[in-house]
């Protein structure tokens, strides 16, 4: 049986660390340059990216005309949004100059 001279019964011996703190190792995705603290995090990231890059069989394919039309609508909406921002800045410039 071990003898214990500590009154509380808890051994409180401080020992120095066995080795110096290890250098923080980082794992970087070669494609998007995202940095992870662990190799498991990087592996998880790669698995998620791989999952979303695989073509699903249950998705239907749109005709190319529908895709072209959708892109045209999208460009139109973006241009209108940018035009509003640009005009508001021009208005402010004319107010500043007047
Ligand atoms: Zn990545």
C-alpha cells in the first residue's frame, strides 16, 4: 500500500512537461486553400466537396434554351441592381459638385 503524507489525500506533484509544446500543425486544402487544424478536418472537407461534386442521378437536365434564358434573366436583374447603385452615386456626386 502506498503511503500518503498529504493531508487532503490528493497528490499534487507538479511535473514539467515531457516535451516542449508541439508546433501548431495546419492542413491546407490544395484546391481552395482552406486551412484546418487537424487532418481529420481536412479529410471531412474533402469528403463534403467530393459529395457535392458528384452528379446525382435524380436530377433532371434542363434544355439548353431554358439555361440560356435563365442566365439572361439573371444578368438583367444584376444589371438593374447595379444601375441603381451607380445612379445613386452619380446623384451624390452632382449634389456634391453643385
Ligand atoms: Zn477545399
